């Protein structure tokens, strides 16, 4: 990945998070974290990976939330970020934070067992 694309990814991730906080700060968006952004080299496509802390119900609510506000969010980001070509946003659920939390729980359990021994 080129340095330029990396900078574009970081910029979009920061701006998407800011727009979510500023304009969609309700109960739905509080549990959502933008975990990664992956823009194609030609700046035509952009995969936005989001993580949700919660159960399956919260994940489905987040999917519906992005389906509802996706185009409007893109317009808001487009008004703040100037690029020659502005990518189309695809929102994708990222379960990595959930897996990470599970691993941390397992490590805590092991730590507790070692202290008891």
C-alpha cells in the first residue's frame, strides 16, 4: 500500500469517526467504532470496517444504521475532505474487537488460575 493511500485511509477514518460523533451521537452510534478504512489505489472504492461492542442485536442495528445513513455520511465527509475522486463507501462489520475481548477474557482467567495455585 502506498504512503498516499495510507494517509487517505487515516484521514477518512478520522473524519468518518468525527462525523458520526458530531451528527449521529445518539444511542445507535455510541457503540460503533470505525476500526479500519481500506481505500482502493484508484480511489474509487472504500471499505469501512466498523466494530460494535454488544450482542447480535446491536450488530444488526449497526448494519441497519449504516444502511440508513450511509449516503448522507458520505456526503458529509465529502464536504470536508477534498480528493480528486471520492470513493464509494462500503460498510463492513469487523469482528476483530470482539475476538480481542474474548482473548483478553481468556488471559484474565489464566491469570486468576495462576494466582490461586
